[in-house]
C-alpha cells in the first residue's frame, strides 16, 4: 500500500460515507489489518473484504443502480468498489493505482473562454461524480455499463496555457517541462490544454466513462491523444505489490507512501487556490523491446541496479532494502553501477521525490519487428515539478544506462486542482466569472 | 490421418532412389555432422564467444616494464558503452588512475599518475553494448630504480618505499593476480601468439571436418545419381 | 458522494428516487440525493406544502443543447411522493416561446412520432414518471438563445391544481432519439441524428 486514500476523500457533510467508513474500520479491526490505516472508503472495505468476505464486506456504490436487484451476497466485490470523486483532493492521485488507465489529452476550441470551460467542467465533473458511484451519467445511453464502478476515478488537469489564460484567484504557475537531451518528442503526444486521467479496475466501465466524458467534452475540445495503459488485473497479485513494467522490472519501489511525514508536502500543492491540488507529469516512454531482448539478466540487473526477481537493490536482499550506492566489490568497483538507473534516479535532496503512478502501454505497430510499440505511460505527481522532478530527469538525461533502451516520445505537465466539494465541479472556484 | 500418409511418400521415394551405397554415405555424413555440431557446441561454451571479453591489454598481463606508462589500455572483443570503470593500484596500495577512463569503441584507456616501482594491478569493470557487465584484473611490474622520470624527487621517494615492500615479492603478486583475474567472466589475457595460433585447434578441427563432410556429400550425390 | 453500503442497497426499493432527487427525500437514500456536481438537480416549490407541486420532485432534469430558433426537450424523472394523485398539465420557460407536453407514439408505418399529450401527464401517488428521449418529454419550441452545453435552463411545471414547480435543467449535447416530428414541426438536422452517427464522433 504505497499510497493510500486519505480520509479527506470522504466528502464533507455527507452522513452516508461516514457510516460506510466507520463500518470499514470495524472490518479492518476484525481482520487485524489495522496497520493499513488512513485509507478511504472503498479501499478500506476492500481490504477488509479480503479477510472477511460476505455480503456486508464490500462497500458498494449507491443504491442508485436500480437494475441491480440481486441478493447482496452475489454482488462481485471488485466491481462494486468505489473511490470518492468529491473531497479535499481529486481522486486518482493518492488512490492506489487501478488496473487500467486512459489518459485523454484535450485541446480546447479557440472559442472556449473561461465561462465555457466552467460549463465543460460542470458537465464532466457531474459525469465523473455519478460514474464513480456506479450511477449512470445524465443522458447516458448505456446506463447498464455504469453499474460496476470498479474503483473508477477521474482526475482533471490543466496545461500551462489554461492556467495562464483562464484561471484566476490562484498563485499556481505552471511552465512546460524543459527539453531533455534524450527526449525525442512527437507532437502527437505533446502538451495539451486539458488532461483527463481515467483509472478503473474494469476496462469496460472505463471505456464507458471515457465515452461519456468525450461526448460531454466535444462541444468544447478536441482529442489530441488518448494514452491507454495497464497494470496487473485485480486479484493477480496481493494489493500493494509494486508493479512491474513491460521490461520486467519492479518499478516504483521508492514511491512516497501517504503515511510518510513528507507526503503531503511533496504531493499536495500549497499554492493559493490550489491547496490540496497537485501537478501531473506525463511522459510517454517507449521501450526498444527488440534490443532489450538481447540483454541478459546480469545486464538487465546492472542497468537498473536492482535484482529482477525480488526488485531488491543489488546491495540488498529485499525490495525495500535501502540501496547502498557506496558498497564496493572485491575489485573496488561499486556494486551498484553509478550509471545504473537507480543510482541516477535516486533522490539526492529531500526535494527530489515525487509520486510515480505509471502504467504500461502496448499498442499494435506492425512496422516494428516485434509487431508492437510498448513502453510506459509515466505519470507522476508532485507539488512542484521544477524542484522535485526536473533535476532527477535532467540527471537521467545526462546519464542512465537504461537510456540505451528507452526514449521519451511524449511530455506534458498539468496543474491538478483540488478536489471538488459535493455538488461542485473541479476548478469551479478557479473559473468563477 | 490421410495427410500424414501423403506426406510420408516423398521421403520413402527419396530413400529408394538413394540405394544402399548412398545410404551408407549419408549415414557417415550425418555422423560427421553430429560430431561437428558437438565440437562447435564445445567451442561455443568457451568464454571468448559468451559476451564481450577482454582480448588484450597494454601493458600485457604479467609484463615487466622499465617504467610506469602514462596510460593503460584495455581492448575488448566488442564495443563498450560509456562509462567504464578502471582501478589501477600501485604496490603501496595507492590508486594511480588519473581521472575517468575514456571509452572509444572497444578500447578503454586510463591515464595514470606517477607511481613507485613494484607490482601493479589494473582492474576493469565495463558494460558491453548489450548491457552485460564484465570485470576482472591483470597485473604487471615496474622495475625498481628505473621509474619514469618526470620529477626526480617524486620518483626517489616512491621508489624507496617500493623497493622495501614490493620488489622482492613481485613475482608472487603477479601470479596471484592472474589466478583470481576475473570475477564475472574470465578475461582471455593476451600472450605473445596471434589469435589464430592460439585458436588453431578450435578453429582448425571444425574447418577440416566441414571440408570432409562437404566432400562426402558430393560423393553421395554422385553415387546416387 | 462515494457510496452506500450493501445493506443500504438491499433496503431500498426507493433506489430510483435516491438516485439524485434534490429535495425532501427521507429514509435511506436522502444523503445520496443531496447534491451532485453543479447543475444537477434543483427543484423548488412555489406554493404551500399541500399542493401537487410540493409532492412532486424531478430528478436528473436535463435539456438537449440546441441553437436559437430550434426546438428541444427536457427530460428527467417525475416522482409523486404525496398521498394524492397529481397531474402535470403544462410547462413554461423563458428559454423558449412555446412549451408542450409530448408523448411518443408508434405510427402505422412503424416509425416513432411525437405528439402533444392530451390532458398532461398523470402522476399517481407514490409513482414515478420518466421523461426520456424516445418517450414522454417536455417539448421546448422556439428556443430564444443558444442552449449551450453546461448551461442551466429553468422550466416551470404547472399542475392541475395550478401549483407550480421550478426545475433547473442542465443542458447537455445529445444525439440519440431519432424520432420523427409530427406535422407542422420544424425538423432540424440535430434532431434527426441517429445512434449510429453518434458513435462515429466520439
């Protein structure tokens, strides 16, 4: 459980979620999993359910889905999990990553001003709010597809142009990421005005949500790109297991946990108007799988600095052992190659930490010998990417053995407003006219 | 079932055409081919063909030099990626590498500081283009009293300490260095002979076998036609 | 709002109401009903509590986005929580010059056609009545200004006892419901879109 849900996700002034949360905590104690702590509604219950399965073990969506009249006991637990859309923070940031991702990059039409953007956000927030609860969106032509929220979360971010031209009442400034020497950026994956991160444990629910959001945004914006990604399907591994990337490596071990003292400082913005918001960094990283195939295990482990099997640093035995970058072998050489990925990526100051929330991608590409284009939709969150992310990426661009096999082809950054209160839309206060 | 029967026909027809004499020849050929394959497999397991390996150094392993060179070079069987790491240790245990090694294709060159006479080790850790790490070390000795002479005072002070500890034990150190020369892969340290002369057996035998097999194949063709 | 428990769900034959109803819902679903994102539900009675309007709620009201001059419709779910039957007899809005209550009927040739509903919509006590594309709806004709997605349109519903209910409906783009319009109605291209054509643009 690297990044759990905060209780703040529970909307203020809503009695029902409180009941659900209290219930979840009781479950938690019963199953002796109290150490998990600090989790939000759906996830608490979900954790509990793994130990105590039963009709009451699963926190479900609202009773809104009238077609679901089946006995409670037959309700699939994963499908009925919910992540609160409303709250102090937007969902999908500290939320433990769901299995599937679609990241939408939208460009606003030229005529869209702040008033129109406000209307768009009302519609999209309403859709997200309903679908996150397992409730059909307004004017939903496929309401049945909304009935299994499966931990759906929708996260909205806004590019530098929107922050500059449309937002008011905030000290948030946002610059595009600098060019890094190893980047080979393709326009098709570039900076857009708006990003919508949709994550879900079920691909059909996700697709339905995506479609609703696209239908309700098309009066305002065009889709520039759509980045789909995946992690492990739910139930494949114990929850909280660090994901592996398509190159086979355990990826994201050093992520700050929501329980860490500095998590809030590192991830949540304190800029006025953005308190509880964050900044989303998006990098599309292509892996050259054909040549990676030629690298043997010793080469792969040396390249990254971690063991492939356990994910332990080459100086340790367990995944979360702290890497010892000064340890030397009998010839006097560093055990962890100073040019390895972890040696270069590791934080050198307390500032250089951020929350990684990456997804693998694989898309057909018959022009390649492998028949596919694969890599990582690298998504990260930081309160200030200039201080926290850029120095690390600069260092990796200068030197990282992994660069031989990876290339960043897309790069963008988005200001992520705080979560919306009940009945409100994301960014509503920033777009007030 | 039927397709399988159909498929077997051409094979039988081929055998019939070859005849008894031809059969004997083909058996011999296949025997030889098997032998050849086995031999090639054995050769393939040798360190030289596994990954990038050290194919030469300057100075050579075990060399006795009149003076410490200003740089040392490692030559590998394939291109190396940057950065590479080199540690050159003087007889007194001090590190005499000057700055970072320079990687140029399959050569890794390390500039040296001054050092005393005695037994030196030079260790390397490199990463080949396919990401594989290779490391090991070789040794050489620098004769006493004739160290490079950039500064008289420096060489005087260093040679004094060197003659006391390193000089007498130089041969022993050298031997030890060669035995534990490699950690991850055995460096095939260069001796005086050319590559062909050293590999006469591994190269020559297969070549002869291939020729032999080819000849027999030709013979079998003629006898069957 | 994130969720309710499984037990709550089992409790609720009223789940349809709990969905998003704006006001006055008691029992289990009331918290869920409180509010959604902006523009969702807003109903207010303009008369005293004994009227038809006071016992009727409209959940999820929305209006299809159209340009000025075109016609559109309001949809949503009417629910009569009162003890007495109610009848919705007419509606008005500043956004359109004429408002009618419509039903959709199948014609002899099998196509669906809209026509004015004689006598309005009956809302029996305790019952719900859905207004949906392809079914009954509140028709707005002669729209005065462009109805832009995300806007809110206030429609005033009048019941048989002359009590009225203001409904704030959110404007949404919608390209479903390819019903024919009966004679005399202007048929614009927006209204004739089919589900299939919608699929191609998202």
